[in-house]
C-alpha cells in the first residue's frame, strides 16, 4: 500500500482546517448578494418609475416590502436545494438558465399572491415590467461575478468546493481520475490511498487490514471533507472493511460510481415503502409537464386547423387534379410507448406504401407528383398532422415518427433507438431544425438524428418547444434535404 498527498500550497492546507466554515460563509454571502440585489432593485426601480411618471411620489416602504417578498420567493427554493454551495458556482451556463426559471417562478407566485390578497392594483404594471427585466439581468450578473471570483480562488488553491481523499487500487483510482476529472468541478484531491488489487470479487488481499490502518491515519492528518471508496461494487467484502475503517474519520463516506451509472444523468437513491433502490431513469415528463405540453398542443393545433382550413381545401383540389389517388396519405407509425397509429399527410407521391418494405423518397424520385415537389420542399405536406396532434397521437414537437420498416430495422441495430418512443412523436423536432430530415445517408446519420431526439427528451421545456417551432418556420436548416 502507498499513500500520496497532494498540496497546492501552504494556503491550501490552511484552508483545509477551516473548509466547512469558509464554505458556510460563502453560502451566506451568496444568499445575501441575491437578496440585497433583489431588494435594492425593487426600491430603485420603484423610485425611478415614480419619479418619471408621478414626479417623485414617496414609495420606498411599499417597494421595500415587495422586494423582501420576491427575495424570499426566489431564495427559498435555492436554500432548500442547497444551491448556494460553491459547486453550483463553477458552471455558469447551467445556472443562468436555472436562475431565469426561478425568477419566473418567483414572479408567478408574486402575481398569484397579489391576486388573492387583492393588492395588485396598488402597483403599476410598468414598474412590474421594469423590476422583472432588470432583476433577471442583475441576479445573473451577480452570480457571474461570484462565479468568476470562486474560479480564480480555486485555481490559486485558496478555496475548493470539496476536499477529497481517494481509496482504491491503482487502476481503479486512475480510471476514476481519468473519467471524472474532479479538479474541473472544483474538487481537490488532498490524498490517495492505494489498496492491493483483489483477484476476484470474493478475494480479500492479506495486506488489506494494514493498508486500511495506514490510510485512516493519513486521512485523519489531511482532514478531508469526503472519503471516496473507489472499489467495484461486486467486491462487497472489501467495501465493508473500508467502510468500517473510515467510519472513525470525521468525513463523509462515499462509494465511488460504477461505470453503468455514467449512462444516466440523474441518478438518485430512493425509498419506495421499505425498499431502497438506485433510481436510474425517470419518465421524460412530470405529470405537470405532461399537462402543460398537452394544453400547448391542443390550443395551437386548434388555432392552426381553423386558420389553415381554406389552404387545405386549395391543396386538396390541386392534389386531385395533379394525379389520381386520395388527397391524404395515411401510413402506420409507432407513437408513444410504441403504440401504433395512422399518420395523416397530404399525398405527394403516386404510391401509398405502408408496411415492412417502404422505399424512402430520394432526390429526383419519379414517384413524387408535380404538386408534391412543392409541398415537400416547404414542409406543407406535414400540416394535416395537426389532426393527429388534436387526437393525441402526436405532439407539435417531438421525435419524428418513422415508417414501420425503418423502426424495425433501426430498433435492432442502433442502441437506445426505442427510447424515442418515451415521448409523443412530433410534427417537427430538434433533429429536423438541425438539418436532419429527408432520406438517410447511412447509420452514422441515423445515430446523429437519434442523438438529437434523445437530447430533446432529456431537456424538454415549453421554451424549447417554442424555439423549435420558430426555427421550423424561419430557419433555412429546417428545409435542408427536402425532396
């Protein structure tokens, strides 16, 4: 067994003695900055607005109360979720998006409270807009400044979000360092204890007891925040001995991750009744999100069908005159949870293939009718799918449903393909607005499309749906490869 110690400087070692205190003080400072920013802006925008509109009416007390209320509404979720810890200040991009969501939630609660208490008439809508816009910008800016200061202090070794002590065999610890790169997350490895490698999951090396005794001694000297036991989960006996040994060290004890967990973004330990489990994957949408997305689909699909009804009649007449056959093309597709439905499109080809052998349209395809070329180029042939959306077979935005023949083939050959069916298919999607539409040019392009679909499923929001619908209409990439 060998133990290595890592010190950036004498400052880092000194920090280790007071790490918990420094982190607690930082959390208090970060919370105070947010609260002060919100309250000061509430008063400042109130005074400014009344000076411009009402020529200096005295409103300081009223806007102080509103500022304190909004500050609590904004801070409370962050406090409950421990988002004032240093770790959250090392990834500014994720925070900026989250801050906007929390700010919107705080204002939604403020408006609801004003309605319930009948106090909404006491405040000008102009001031509300001014406070809302400037407050959102200010809290993101305040966080950016704190994040910059934390990153600078971290690089100089003055502060780290957590101080880790690693325990495990040489190859396991090296794999952990290479895979997770803890320093990039603001984590400082203050020491590493290398244990003898076990030949199999039931084997316990003879030197293990002595190795653990030395490791515990060094851990006490280094005073880490967390001890990570980097041992494969199948080596249960070694893990038990490591836990028993390090329970005497005043630090949090963690069992290092298995490689299987890297496939899942949000892994949690949960209890269902008396059963403890490792929760790997949850439904793509929460019950509230399902309701919001469905209402969004119903409202826009009804509006779309009403507005586009005259256009549908004109297109139907043109299709009838251009070639023999029906106006609409119905084809079986797999939808949510792989339930089959019939997709509705304007017919653009002389054939209406529907089965396990479907040939995709290609550039210069002789089967495409004259009016069909125009309809396909501008995505107009997809508009009747608003009927599918209204019926609940589809959504406005989601992974595009493929023909049964392609579903069967790609489902067998491409990993995680079937996960696309965990959400309702869409008329348009993240893949389409990124240029992935039309015929497929090999498995590599199919995988890129699937990656776009899975990204959408994992990152869904109403705002993302609105963005995709906007890009579907106005982005040139959404019309690429149309034939």
